[in-house]
C-alpha cells in the first residue's frame, strides 16, 4: 500500500511539474468524454488517479500543427494578394496599351489630361526668348520695348475676344459703332473724304477686293453670269514694274483671272526716276488694250515703292485713269505723310484716287493691328454685291486695337510719330553721307523719301559724290555698268553683319537692276515697332564705319592673293560668285597634281576629305580661325574660304599657312592615299593580264573544246594538258604583281626583295613557309 502511494505521489509530482494550462486541458479532455456518455457513471476513483503522459505530447503536436497551418494560411493569403496585384497591373497595362493604340495619332503634348498653365507659359517663354537651347551656353533674346500705345493695341486683341462672347444684339451694336468710328477717323486723318473701309491682315488682300469691286462696277452682269461676263471684253490690271514681286500674280490667283489679265507697265528710262511708272508707256498701253477689245480695269500706283521709296507721277496717272474710267488704287508708305499738317505735293493727288491701303500697324507701331483699305464708290449696292460689307461680327472687331490707339494718340501723337519716322530717314541719310565716299546712296531730290538705300561700291576717281541717273538735276549721264559680283557679295556680307551687331535697326537686302545688291532702311516700317531712335542710328553708323577699312582691304588685296596662290603648285584658286572675302582655295596633293583632269571618283572623295580637314584645322586656329570656313565650288569640290581679312593680317601669311598646314595633313595621310591608288592600279593590271591569258588559252585549245557536247568527245579522244589555273598575287611591300603558278606548283610563297646594288642575285629570293594566299581568281588556297 505504501509502495502504491509512492508511485501515485511520484505521478502527481510529475503532473505538478507540468504547465497548469496543459494540465487543465488534459483534465478537460479526460473529463469531457465522460460527461457526454449516457452510460452510468463509473465508481468514484480512489484518491490516487493515473494520468497517461502521452496526452501532453499530442496536445503540443496539435498546437504546433495549428501554428504551421496558420502560417501557411498567412503565406497563401499573401501569395494570393500578390497574384491579385499582378493581375491588376497586367489589366492596367493592357488598358493603357489599348488606349495607346487608340491614341497613336494624337500628338504628344495633347495626350493624357493636359498640361498645367505654368508649364504651357514656360514653353511659350522658351520659344519666344530662348535663342540657344544648349545646356552649356543658353542665350536669350532681348525683350522688345512696348510703350503705352503698343500695350493698348495688345489689350485690344484680348478685349475683342472677350467682347465676342456678349449677346448678339449687344455685339452687333458695339461692332457697328467701332467700325463706323474707325472708318470716319481714318478717312478724315488721311484726307480721303467720306470713304468706306475694310480690314485685312495681308496688305494684298485689300487690293484683291478692290479689283473685285472694280469688276462688279465695270461688268453689270458679273454677279449673275460670273466669268462668262468677262469673255467678250476681258479685263486688264495694270501694275508697275517697280512694284513688289508677285503682287500682280497674287491678285490674279485670288480672283481666278488668267495671267493675260495682268499688264506690267515699264518704268522710266530717260527722264525721271527709273523706279516710277513711265506715264507715256501707260497711256499707249491703254489705247492698245481698248483697240484690242479689252477692258482696262484697275491701275496700281505707288506712293513710295517697296525697295527705294520713290513716288509715281500720281497727278498724270489720275488724269489718265479718269479719262479712261480706270479704277485708281494707290499704295505705299509715303501715304503716311498725308496725316501730317503739311503734306508733300507729290503725295497729295492720292486723296483724289478711288482707293488706298494704309498700314497703321507699321506707321504707328501697333502690334497685331490690321491693315485698312479705304475706298470710294458712288454706285450704291456695288460694294454689297462684291462682298465688302461683311456681316460677321468677328471681322468687325479686328479693328478694335486701331479704334483704341487712335483715341489714345490723338492728332498730335499721330503727327509726331510720322514726323519721327521721316526724321529718322533724314538723320540716317546724313550719317551715311559723311562716313566714306565708298558708301553710295540712291538719291531722290524732288520728294521726301521714306526709304534710304545705300551700298558699298567702287570709289569714282572724278568725284566723291555719285549722282543717280534718275535724279532731277541729271539730264544726260552715261549708262550704268553691270555691278561687280565682288561688291554684291560684300554688300550681302555687310547686311548680315550689321543685322547681327545692331538688331534694333532693321535693314533689308535688295537686288536692284541697275545698282546691284543694296541695303535698305525703311523707317516707316520698322522704327515704331522696334522703338529705334537716333542713338541706335549713331551706333549703327559707328559699326558701319569700323567695317569700311576691312572692305577696302579685301578689295585691294584680292588680286595679290590670287597671284600668290597661283605661284604655289599645291594650291589652286577658284572663283566663287557669292563669296565675300579674299577668295577660295583648295589644296592639291603632290601625287595628283599632274592628273587632276583624269581623277577618279574615289580620288575626288579623298581630295574633298583632305580639304575639309584643312578648313576645319584652320578654323580652329587662335585669333585668325574666324576668317576661315569650309565651302564648295561649282563642281561640288570642297575648298577653303578666306573671308574678310583686316589690314593687320598679311595676305602672304595666309598663303603660307594654307600651304604649310595642307602639307602636314598630306604627309599624315600620304601612305594611305598612295596605297589606295597602288592597289587599284595592281588590280586593274591583274584583270587585264587574266583576260589576255584566257584569250590566248582559247586560241591554243581551239574552238571545239568550248562547245559543250563536242568538247566532251574531243577531250576523251585527245585529253587536254593538265595546266592549273593561273592567278595573280600582289606584294604590298614591293608593289609587284606576280603569277600564282609557283604557289600552285610548290605550295610555298616566294617573295622577292630587290637590293639596289645586287638586284640580279639569286640570293634575293626569300622562301617563306606555306601560308594562306588571297588569289584574284577567287578563294583562299594554301
């Protein structure tokens, strides 16, 4: 009994050592099945109960399995979540690809949800002001000055866009008020009486509409029959030869008229300006057209031609047009002087014309303002049938900037701006007159010209002042000679240089028939928009003065440079028409000097590369590199341009540098050039020898061996000799062309070395080991 109690006590002790929770769980596991049984309860246990030790291990195993399953479930959930995210990502990419395919024709800036206002404004800023986008050297353009009048014009464009969103009734009332006020003010300002007005962006559009109005006025059935009404008596439009190129063609294309409807009137050749209409020729042409059953329709007269600013004889032209019932249209920048308190007598007849085109945008400095054409008509309803009375409100509102600025300037402000423009022309002309005798102007003494035209030309030995052949005080002058190509090129270079260095003074380059290439300054077009003043013109004159010695030096040393180049065998001078500078030269290597005429295409490519490298090397020279550049001759050969050299640089130094550096570049690439020509000559000779051997073989074997069927029988009856095919080998070191027969026979390559003293010795043959040899008759062979 005691022993049993000890055992039970030990077991109890062991149970007590266990975790209370485990023990409780084991107890519950033991108790629960007993409570669920319906059988009678067993007898009460004794005080000492035996518990199985395996129950705790099973519980631990179950607990461990539970934790493993929980961890596995967590990992599976994570995996499923990643799969869902991947599927979602794939669906999004598929959706994006589908949208991309649908939007493949949409430009990049319009894709997606659009850009912010800040980004768009930054792009506009870069497009307007940033000139060089290089990250290392970013240059910006200067901001143009805008005065109150120009600012008001810019504000007018925004107001016109805003006003267009008003109610239709209010909008029509406001636009009618603006267009009527502007028409009245401009017609009174330019002394054109009670006229109507149309607005347009291109100045040629107003002329085209005036031609359409003249067609409706001349042909009563034109609105009904169209161009059928013009068939019996076709119309004629007269345009001056001094008008802007393409003006008449533009009008005919807009109206659908043939080129035969355009008649160009020649300019004066003996008396008066050579850039104005010859009145006698115009009158004779009118009579000829009337006799030919044609209808004189419209004359385009100039109050200031576009290139030299000369004014036609408006009084006589108006009289002729009135007698022959021809529409008289006047255009030109001298019309701006009609708004001055005292207008020139040569321009005043324009007020009696039928129409005129004024450009307040350029004359008054109004950015984006439209041009206006004023016209008079006594026949009611003609302008309506011609479509000049537009009912679109948006077209009427385009004149709003002019309406605002005219009220801001007033009569005094308008007069001051036009007077300032005329003073700029006079001041600029005076500055040019005292700079140098080599700067010559086209002079008009009878009227005030709004355009100053000058050029760099040869100085006359008799007098330092050149009188134009069309001047009023020149009655009998010698005919002008053809302008020199050199001076034309220098004037183009001068125009480009002055434009870059003095950007506030806007100049143009024009090519006149008698004068050649000239530089044109038109204050009426550019002064108000660029805010050019006398200080800018003074700066322009000083810059021009600094380049006069350079141009004089180039003219004086050009012949010397040509003679020095001709003395060098390695240099060749080439004449280029549009080159402003000392001249153009290209370097000739020594190996090609005697065969320039028979040079192959590959040789021309190598010669161009050598001269291109020479021009690049010279252009990187310190201090003088800017005077060199790469150019092309008429035969598309690369040459070196020598530009406008100052007096400090001697022409002898330039020629020596061209020859020296060219020789250095030739020596650095001479081996490759000679090797190319040598290999090519060897290949040509090898092909020639092989063709000769093939021909001799044909003669030796006979014709029968060349016929397919007969050759087999003949070769069986009389076998041919077993001669191996002979090719050619080319030794790069010695430049010798030899037969491949020893290689086929001995299977070794023999190289011959030639000594100057023992060229006939047998020991000169050096036998090399068998090596692969490239054969001309095809393939590699050992």
